[in-house]
């Protein structure tokens, strides 16, 4: 492993944000963005593992047609919980609220976010939302799917009200985080750091925060309307009460399509920073990548109707949504090309974060390209609501966001914890996860294009070989995650102490000790060299 | 019946070829782009791997003409895909004037089909080959979706609203009909068959009446109804618990109802459970069965009773 220190002042044994105060209360009432980030990280990791257990149950049930380990009613609850937990409790807060919280202020040379109290409030809102969700699971479960389509969600006998309120509260957590980041980026950049000196991770967080603030209120209102309809029997969405079920789909996707970009944009930011670090190269086309994040944020608001091509919306609407959908593909393509070009003439080291970044490029490309099939109207009619969509979604969300999250987690683990993880074992685990993921989801593209509808408890015999292969893949994938949890936990006790800059990165967060002191920097930082000026700092490799 | 290609189900409608042509155009285009990206990435990883004493060669940090090129070329390509997909979609959206009209009602968890002669069937739809068929859809409860992979058609059925789709089958045979919009416990059992008939078979079908043929015993007719009227979706014959109680040995036994009372399963109870299913639900089950009033004749119900008696 190429371990190298740019700055000499790694101060092991000194005071840092972890040991400056101690005890439960010092964490529970902390206003330090780094501690809040760590608490978020623990919380979303727990959500990821819980959602993962539900995923394993789904794939095990589908190993054989008919009943394998649970009833149809239980299965419907399990896939709903998998979706709700992964989307609302894990993936939306994962990168912005956990990693973003920790690193955004450091990256701009600030001591904290603009509103530290709001930041802590946002974490407790997340906890409250999670409590509502868990209550829903414990009371009667929820079986509506994470999309809560009406009129099913109005008529379902399960705990939809608890879950709806949970999503409503989680929405506020998301809005507060976004608002906080917007103000922080506008107001607290250190002297000398202009917008175009920021790391690309922060551009992507900026785009994400815009969507969080503008789109999330819509899901909040929609959930309240749904709860109102169930409790007060006001006809809004349920046709039995005179409502319109398709209206719900418009409201839901008006949030949930932009929300897909809340999920993927921060991941793209991590990839930009990891690839430059491990290629020792200036990012290729900084402005194209920065503006493509904003383009995605804006265009993401105009394509929600592509989830509804067979819902009975007008042909005119369908045509417009299809047209706009193709334009949202372009900024993502630009990013992929620019990342590839960044590696050109680089000095490429394949440490674990880079392996996950490469996995991201590979898997997200598949996820993005298969979106073209779904945007093409006549082809989408066939593929809509089949496993093809499930596979596409997982290639973008898991192959994209989760891979980026894992890249970021390994990349910043030494900085956050002050400990190194075991590099060789981590690389092997990355390989296991990559193989497991592809076996699980590549098969699902074929299942879908052959006509297997999604959310099916039972299936026809002709689909069995592919379903079994997918289940095998899921078990491989699950084992990979298990190994990762174990080595991360172990590294907290036995990992080698991390130097200030193990990767030789030029990012601001690597110009302060690991773990950082409470105020982030020992002296007020200045931008003496650019964050991507690898050509100037590393004229020559010497180790 | 063939099983189609590696990626696609059999092509059994006039639209299938057109949809598949676009699918494969996108597939090969994407494959080319993907191989380009992955190839370049692998090449760079190997060629520019980190070595000791390596001198970083100067390289531009951006190149606007190059970046504009890789913005514009994909834009043009996806516009081709958009226009192609839109044209196919418009064909799917407008049914030919000479279409035969079928009314299909979706409800938990079956398809109720009324053919152009007014004959009602459940989950079984017989259509002539080489004839445009227009399906007028509605739903009685939730959103369902009418999906026939071999025809490449799909359309949601929405309560309080009519939606339509059309197809023209090109090959006689039996094709799967799926519900593609999640609708609860019986969603994956909400299956049907589209029988595409040759012109001769279509004439025979039109002559045939729906009732019990003379030569079939009530018990056998009941067994046929059990399958064709979708009882099988929720009620097993082997004692396994599905969405509804199993029929195995149920006749003549006392069962406990949801309100705590008990009742003996006799002819009256079965008839009541078919006509007004939610009135006397067995304990432990949800009141989700739709009524079959108007869908089964008295003769049919007699046959079902005879069949249930026979399941021991």
C-alpha cells in the first residue's frame, strides 16, 4: 500500500474530536458536525444492514416457486420494508447526512456547518422517523410497497398511517440537512476558495441540497393527504370515495424522481474525488462535471411522468416526459466520460476506494444505459413493472450509490476513525461484492425482458433457473457485506493508526490530522495549492 | 410454442417485431458504448499503473471541443431512440377501426372477460388470429395491469375509468396474461391465458355455449370451474394454507368464523360464501374474496358444491 504523508503534523495522542469530551451525553447533545456525521453513519449503516436482511429473505423466498419460507402476506411486507428502509432510512441520508456532514465543513475550511443546532435537530428527526417506521413494522407491518400506490394504500389493513407519518418526519430531517448545507456552502467557504475551487463532492452535495429543499415538501404533503384520507375518509386518491388514484402517482413521483438524484448525485461527487486521488490527476473537465450536477438537479424535476407510461396518462404527456427523460441521461454520460479521461496519463493505484470507484463506473454505466431502454416508449410498455426495472434501479442505486458510499467509507475511514482498515482483505471483499452484485442483478434484466413481473411472490416454472441464480448472487453479496462489517469493527480496535494523509490526496480534509481536532484545523487554513493540482504537487513519483 | 430468444419472449403479435427491433438497436448501441468505456478504463489502469520513479506526463485538465463532442453525439443518438420509440408507442396507442372489442374487468385477483358476443369467462380469453383486438379495461377495486409479454402490450386498469389497449395476434397458441401492478396477497396468482385460435377453432368457439356439457358430471364440472373461475388462486386442495381456507376435507366440518361463532360447512354455507363472500369469513383469513354473483349459474354452484364434497 502506498502510504505517504504530505503534512508532517499528524498528532497521535493529541486531542481530537473523538476524545476531547467523553460519555454518552457528550455525544447525544453534541453540536460538532463530525460527531453528528458519525451518529448518522452508525444509524444509516444499521438501516442498511436491516434492509439487507430483508433483501436476503426476499431472495430466499424466491429461490423456489410457491411457498419457500413465508406466506404471500409476509412476503409483501418484507419487500415493502426492504424498499422503505433502504430508500428513506438508508440511501437518502447515507452520503449527504453521514459523510457530507463530516466532510463538508472541513472541505471548505470551516469549523462547522452554518446551523449546528439545526443539524442536531435533523438527526433527531431522523431518529423519530425511524421510530415511527419501526412501530409500523411492530404493530401490523406495511404491505403497500415503498411506492404506497393508492387505492391499495388507502384500503390496506396494515400500519400505513404510522409509516406515512414516519416518511413525513424523515422528510423534514432531509430538508433541514439540505438547507443547512446550502447556507454553509454559500457563507462559510474559507478565504480564497471560490465556487470553482471547491471539490466536486461539494458541487454534487449542493445539487442534492437544492432538490432536498424543493422536492421533499411534496412527499410530505402527499403523505399527510394519504393519512387524512385514511383517517377522515376525505376523497382524494381513493376512487371509492370519489378520488383519483393516478393523482397520487403524480404527487409521489414529483418527489420520488428528483429523490433518485438525491440518492445518486452525492455518490457521483465521491467518485470524482476518489478517482483524482488515486490517479494523481487533475479532474478532467471540472466545469462540465460541476454544471452537470446542477443540470441533473434541474432536469430531474421534469421527468416524473416516465414512471407512468402505462398508467393511463395522456399520450401527449407521455411523449413529453419521454423526450425530457433522454436529456437527463446526457449529464450522467458526460460525467462517465470525464472520469475515464481523468485516468488518462495518471498514476493509478488500485487501493480499495479506487476499486469501488471503478466498480461504480462499471455498474452505473449499465444502470444508466439500461435507462435508455426504459425511456424509449414502445420498449417501456413491455418492460414497465417487470424485473428489468428492478435490475435497472438496483444497478443505479446499489451499483451506483452504494458502491460510491463504500468507496467513500473506505477512503475516509482513516480520517474519521484514525485507524486503517485491512487493505488486502478489503480488496478481496470488494471483489466478492462486485461478483455477487452482478450475479444477483444481471439475471434480473433477463427475467424482466422475458416478461417476469415484479413484486411476485410466486412465479412460473420457466423463470426458476434465473431466479435461483439471482438468489445465489444475493447470498454471495450478503457474505461480502458481513465480512466488511467484521473487518471495520475489528479495525476500530486493532487497526494501524492512520497518518494524516494515507492516500496522498490534495483534499482539504487530508491537510489536518486523523482524526481531526474539534475545530477541524489546528491553524486557520488557507488554500496554498488547488485541490486537484496533482500535476504541480507530484511532478514525480517517489516512494 | 417456442420460448423466444435469450432476452425476449416469443413474438406473437404484429407489434412484437417492431418493439424488439428497437430493443436490440438500443442493446447493441449500449453494448458498444459500454465496451468503449470499460476498454478504455482497463487500458488506462494497466498502462498508467503507479510505478516507482514514474514521471507524470503533462496533460490538459480539460478540452472543450472533445467534451462538446461527447455531449453532442450521445444527444443525437438518444433522439433517434426517442423518435423510434414514440412512433411505436403511437401505433400501440391507436386501435384499428375494425378491431373486435373485449371488455375486461380486473378485480382481486382475477380477470373477468366479456367477448364481443357477450359471453363471460374468467382468466381465459379466446381471440381469433390475424384480427385486431381492442381490450377495454376497467377495475373494480385497485389498480391492476393487463400484461401479455408475447404481444408486448401492457396497460393499467384503473377504478372509475376506462383504459384501452390493442393487439393483433400472429401465431395461434396459448399466451400468458399477467397482472403487472402490485395488488396484494393474490397478485402473483392473478394470471390468465390468451388463447389465440385459428379461424376454424374460432368458429367452433363462437358456437359453444358456456354451460355444463351434458356428458360431464357435476363433480368434474366443478373441478373445471375451480380452475377456470380462479378458485385455485386462493384455495388449495391439499390442505396448504393460501389466501383462503383449503377445500381439503372442509365439507361437513365445523369452522370458527371471524366473529367467534362456529358454523358447519354445508351446501348453504358454500353458496353463501360464493355469493356474499365477506359475510361469513373463516377465522384467520382476510375478507378479500370478490363476489361471484352473476358470474356462476345455480347449476355451476351445484357443481362446485359437488366438487368440494369430493375433496377429502
